[in-house]
C-alpha cells in the first residue's frame, strides 16, 4: 500500500500555495500510478475556502490515480481547524470519478453534500463531524451503496448542524438498505440513549459484527436496553467508549462475557446536568 | 566538604521534599530552607540562612553556597504577601522595578499594602496577576542585592534576573527571538494590543486568525487562552481555564478553573481577553501541534547545565496541554518520532536555556509543527522541574540536578557562574550546528556568544 497525505499549512497558504498545485505535482510524480491511499488535510484556510477546488482537481486528475482505493477529504486536527468550521462542498463527484474506491472518509459537515450518494464498490463510508445534517443523512438513505460493509457516522449536536430526528437516522437501518453491512457506527450523538434503545432489537444487528455507539452521551438508560438484547449478545464487538454510564453498569458489561469497550467514562458535571458527545466543535 | 545549599521556597511541599530527598540520597547535607513566607513577613532573611548554612564564616576558598530559587506558588500567605510587596505604597517601591520586564507599565486598579494583606483566600481566584508579578520581581531584586552583599560571586542555579525574564512571556519571547531560537510569531508588540478590539483588528489585518493570548506572568495553564476567529462568519472561540463571575455592580472575580472551558459568546470572550490584556499579555501565533493519533502533543524538556535530560510528552484533545487538565503523559520514546526530529527538539530546548546565560535549569516546552515537525519554543519554566515518575539515567529530576550542580567540586567553587554558563553553552554550540534545517534563521551564534557575560551580574 502506498499512502500520501497532502496539507497546505498556514505559511504555505499565506504564501499562495494551493492544494491544486500539490495534487498536480503528485499526479506528475512516478508514484501516482501506484498510489492506493490519498489523504487530503487542510486544503488551505479550510475555514474560509471550501473544498470545491480540491474536488474539481481530483476529478480532473482521476485517470492519474488508477489504483486509488482509499480517500480522505479533510483530515485536520482541532488545532488546524475547528471541525465545525471546515467548509466542505458536494463530494459526490469524487464517488463518480473514482469507481475503484473502497474507503471514503470525510471530516467536516459544514456545506457538505453527497448528492447523488452512489457507488458500486464502496465498502467503507465515514463522516467525522460535530453535527451531521438531515440532508446528508437523507442523501445517504436515498443513495445506493450495495457493497457497503462499514458505515460510520458522527451525528453530533444540533448546535453544530445535527437537525435530524431519531426516525431520520433509523431509516438508515432499514433491512436490506446495505445488504453487506457488518459495521454500523451511529455515534458521537447527543441522542445516543434513544438510538441505543431503538437499535437494541433492530433486525440490522443480525448481520453486524460490530456496533459502534462510542463518543456519545450513552448513559445507563441506553445501556440497559443494549445489555438486555439477545441480538447484542451475538455481536463480536460493541464499542461504547466515551460514555456516561455508572460504575455499576460498567461492571455489568465487564461480567457480561461480551467483547465490549467501556473505556473513557465521563464525569457527570456536578453543577451542570449536561452530557456532551466527544467531538462537537 | 560538599557544597552547601540554600533553597528559597515553600517548606514541606513536594518540590522541597523532592530536592531534600535527592540530596540525602546523594549524601549531601540537607539544604537550608529559606521560606518565602518568612522573607515576606520579615522573620527570615538570606543573611540568616547563610549563617545557618555555615557559609557566612566560611574560610577563604570554601565554596559559596548554591542558591536555588523555587516556585513561590500554592501557598496563599505567600501569594498575598507578594501582592502586598507589589503595591504602589510598599517601601520596596523606592528601589524601582529594575527586574520587572515592562515594569514601567502601571498595573490596573492597584491594591494598597493594607488591602492586599486583607485579601481572603478563595480557591482558584486570580487576585491581581500583574501586581503579584511586580511583587515577585521586587523580591527577586531584593534577594539579588542581599546575595551580592554576602558573597563576591553568588552561586545562583537560576539567577533572579533570569527568573524574572523567563517568568514574563513577553520577555521570554523577546530574548529567544534575539537569540535566534525558533518561537511562534509575535502577533504584535504588547503596547499595540491594548484590548479586545485591537486584538481582533490586528488578527484580521495580519491574517493571523489563530492565536494564544497568555498572561505575561502566568505559570502553567493559568491565564492562557487559545483564541480563534473565523474571518468568513465572524464566529469566535476561546478555550481557557479562565473563568469569571459577575456580581452586578461589584467588580467581577476572575478565577482559574480546574477544567478547560470553551467560550463562543462575544461578551464573555471580550471580558476575559480585556482582563488579560490589561494585566499584560503576550499574543503569539497558534501553531498547530503535531498529532499523536487523533490528539496533539507538546514536549516538556528539562535542560540542566546545557544538557537535555528528562522529558515527557503531553498529549491532549485540547489546545492547552498542561497535565492537570486531563492530558495524558506519554514517553517521548513512544511518540514514534524520527530520531533526528527528537534530537532537534532537545537541541532547541538547550539553545533556549542558553539564551538565559545565568540559568542552569529550566523546563522548556517545545512544540513540533503539525506539518513540518520543526520545533518551536512555547514557554520557559524556571521552576519546571517538578516532573513525576520521569527518570533520566536512573535519576529523578532533582537527583539529576543535584548530581550535576551540587557535587561540591572545587571547580564549581572556584570558578564563577561564568564557568557554569560556559558548561551550558558548549553543547549548545554543537547542537546549533545541526540546527540549520529547522527554519531557524537570524543569529545562530547568539546563544553561544553569551558565556563571557555569565559571571558578572550587573
């Protein structure tokens, strides 16, 4: 596997260097033909320029990266750019331009669209953000990913763009929607308990090996539903890390015999009864 | 006979205990502890400590005692005493504020000696940071005067004037810049950033949308704000431990919270930043730190006598990495850094301490740029040696320092502080030669050029 990460840092950006230039340099280098994984970091002032030019450049250069199977758009730390300030665009043209992709990861949901959300061969789709919009959730639902094995969505909080209802999210778990799905992550959510209760007995669990409900506001309420579910007992792995469960509940999981991650227990704030997902802004 | 030591600090705290344990382990006599509280209430003095150490009646050729200043923090009586010492009506004011960088600036709403001494303890409260620092600098100046009266060449591990310089982040940045040590860009000189509006204007016009605003005299995470503005939407965000309580018409109370908080509301941000800027703050570019998984880190590198020794990486999900804020300690060995990068970071820290030629030990905070991994100095901590569970060649930081600095060798005794400074400068010179790729332009020899001045306190 060969992987390259491209970033325009502050000094390069202020000196007028563009992601387009870096991509063209890469396309003209001998390694382009063998490149399997490309990570795009900050494309230069990602809080004031959206990713459109990067997308257009990658689409124009599609024949230069014939072996590309993994693409990440927006891999930047919280220091480089606040996740809720990252300006995305419609990334669907990348799906069309790179039919051999297996894995597609997006960070940042501001301005994000996946329209149309369609790919014949994609196996992993991950969206990391502080708040995923109803529109994008609907686009994924309306789209077509027949080979998808892993779907990982950071749902986030309403303050940073999560405006979907529980029902909107649950539509993604309708039977047959992703026939090959084995890893479902509906995580980093402020409605983690409601999701846990709704998913505990959902048919989609029958096909999964992993249910990822980490990074959210899961408390004993949601955990109880999961712990009591026969379907959950059949999972190979359950990720509940970053949670608000009690010590007692964590011990019940530990003695359940299940392969479950209960790391990163959060303190309930004493003067403020409020729980936060891991990644908000 | 091994060299005696006078430790100016707070007795019975972890620092003093750590140092005394180290001395015992190395077979050195315990240091005479000169408490800050006693210095402030007049019940103790350096001369008294010197006679306890048997140093006043030393025969010619006997070493002067090693003088170590340690952190004055964590004791309210000392904090209050220093604020009183910094009062405009304190008799010490007659000596001027020569050791206080930017000492000509007046402090906002100063407290009289009487009001300062009447302060009651409120946990975490920031009573008056600039007046506290003025008082601390006055105490440092007094100790320097007294030491010069007692010994022809006082043997400070870190000289009072260097401590004042390292304690003031504006001054540290100035000294390091002049020495050609890489530091994040200054947004603008402190006098150009009087308040929140000037700060924002400066950030927008210079297109530096991410800065750290640091209380000039703060230590640790205290008074540090990671501040950014979004030039497109006008949104802003401040991450800090500074909290504020407003009580109607009464003056607001600023305090240091144990947890980081995130402000996005302009009125709160304005209030916090205005308070910091009024007390004196340093504003520099916020350089994104290198990543360790989905978190980022910086390195606390201890430097003793010109040599990098103990180090620890502080890994965090937040811009402020101080260890009490739930950062994780990771061995620098485990970061997976290329050996050249690690050596460059250590050399950068050594060079930073060499810019303070009358100092032999400091904890230097080094960041590595997220993209280039080039090192930059974030902070210098003259009392930055309290590092738990970190060993170097089998020794903890205190044992290491005592074995390096207090071995009682005739060399240390006979030579002036100048020889100690040249010990410090030597490895720096060789490190500097391998340093050219680190984006460090300016005066490569600046730091190494100073040992000649080391022996003379002016």
